[in-house]
């Protein structure tokens, strides 16, 4: 053996020995600190999931995201003072609360209101179908966020921070719990045209890429999964086997390279999805009566109706987290693409936007309940912030991060619960204020996850979805 070969072999030996000892020491330390899940220890996988911390009430989530942000005082937060004092000066109003400028004059809701259910919950006339389910919902009237601009606010609602680079909640959930179906992803995003902020609003951030969502365009979901015409299953499987072998050789001396392992798994998942996903998202397998119940026979409700059916079918097949962007704009996709962004005329805007989602969401809740799935499926509804109580452009409302309403249903939620309150004009959250961190902590709790213990080590410290804040809202739990 030449001297150079001898020294190269010795260096290689010392390098591998050092990495091995370091890995053993790191594993021991992480285990002692409770930061490494049992599954990860046993499997040796760098992307294995920790598992729940305690018995969950919900096993999956459907998040109905309303981009553009519905007005709390025109949907679920009834304020008689707005009706009485229309046109008067709103005391304490800041014309720069929103993204543009408001006139400081109170704007009455253009809609009529009624109480529904045994819980006597006030609901605007624009939601006749959702109103039938108020006794299964818990309403949070005192939500607030930090940004008055759509993209930062959507980042905050999804990741807890209004800056890019932090993992979305769906990625945190699949990192913590994984998926129940190995042929389908744990985290799926359903959208029409791309919402404001684009892909970064649901990105996995610094988590391994295994936990990124599979984004499905609701207008052509099956087309996204079609295999190339000149590629049959045998040839594709052979390509993946060669790729896996090459990646394995490359990855052996880099055993701590999580992104590489996650990328290999993503290739395999994509291959398996080509068989499982088209069936899961083929809404034509549903009966005509079911399709009509969701509004698929109407232009206004067709897109969201299809998305809601797909969400139920995905959850039914073991997908952990489905986030549905209802009413996204920018693609010229018809009435159902109108967002909840009523700057010029809140009445006209919200009637159209509500029409596109009310029947599909009402049908989704009915469908989940009739199948016994609502008991362990958590449904979340809301936008990224609220809207002002004073007027913009005479009949519109500007952005308002100081008060908005969200509701949750199913999966361990106390039906008919009312939590928190905004002031008499719905302008600011004043009682039992609910931060985005509190929302996240509560959702994780229902999934059996302690939000303070779900951490990921990155850049020298442990990160978590709720950062250094967040409390579980126990008052809305069953």
C-alpha cells in the first residue's frame, strides 16, 4: 500500500469513527432531553415522526381558509350598534389600521341577522347552510394578528410568524404525527388559482422536505398526477430503483443529511400517489345526490364543492391535514374565485364570496357527521385577519388585524360554544383575546400534541410552531 493510500484510508476511518461517536452521543442527549421521538430512535430514520404526546381527540384536520379575509361584523359577530349608528364617527378609529385609509365613519352591515340553534348563535343571512350547524361549532370572537397585509398575515396564520422560512402548521402536524396512509401525503393543499403569497405560505421551512404539502389545483387535480405517456410502471420503477441506489451511495457518508433522505422518500411517495391519489380525488365516484348536495351542479359552488368532497375523501383515506383555500383569485376562474376582500363594496363582495362556499361547507359538515367522521375530524374556518368597522370608499371595509372571528367544529370541540368578544363595534378584540399562537396550541392539543414539546433543532436551537407563546383554549374543548 502506498503512503498516500494508507493516509487516505486512515483519514476515512477516523472521519467515520468520529461521526459515529458523535451521532451516538447526540442521540443519547436528545433522548434524555425528550427531544427525539421513540419512532426515530427505533427506525434510525432521520425523518421519522415523534408521535402524539397523549390521547388525541382528533386524528385529522380540514382547514377551510378564506383568503382575503371575511368581515367579522358581516358574518358571525353581530353588532347592533353598527346598525344604530351608521354614518356616525367611530370613536377611537385609526384611519391607518388597514392597508389603505378609512374615513372613520361607522358602516352598518348590509345584511340581516338571525339567531340559530339551541346555542342562539347570531349568523348573517349570507350563510343559511352553515347556520344549520352552529350547535356543532365553537366560535372565537376575539382573534387578532400582527399584520394588516395579506401575505404576511397568511404566513402568520399558517406558521406563527409573518416572515418566510418558518414551517406551516400542516408541516408541523405531519412532522409530529405522520400520515395514516403511506400511499398518500400527510399534508395536502387544495386551491383554485394561486392565493396571495403563493407557495411560501404553506412551505415546510426548515423541516425536512418530506413534510412539505402536496398542492393540488382544484380545477384539474387528476392532471397533476398523470404519468408521462411514454413511461410505463416497469420503466418508472426501474428509474426510481437506480436513483435510490445512487442516492444511497451518495448518502452513506452523510448519514445526518436529512434533506437527502426526505428527497428520496418524496420520489417514492410521488410514485405511489400515481395509483392512490387519482382514486382518492375522483369526485365522480360520488353519487349524483352527493355531488348536488355539495353544489357541484352550480357554477358558483362547483369549485369549492369539488374541493370539499376531495377534502373529505382524503381525510377518509388517512391524510392527516388538508388545507383548502376557498375563494382564491387571480386565475379568472369564475364567480367561485372571488376573494373575501371587500374594499369597495362589502355587501356585493361578501354575497358573491359567501355564495361560493356556504353550500359546500354546509354539505361537508353534514357529510362528515352522517359518516361518523366529525367526531375525530377537526374543521377550522377563517381568514388571515378581520375588517374595519368604519368605511372605506363609502361602502367597503379595509383590513383589520385587531379583531376577527374564527370557528372550529368536530374533533373534540364543544359545540355551541362562544368564546371571547370584540368591542361593541367589532373593531378590536377586548375579552379573552386569542392570538394565532393560541389557535395553533389548541389545534395541536386536539391532535394529541403538546405545543411546547413539539420541537425541531435548527440553527443552534429548538424551534416550535408556537415559538415562546401560545395557550390552549380549554373553554372550547368538549
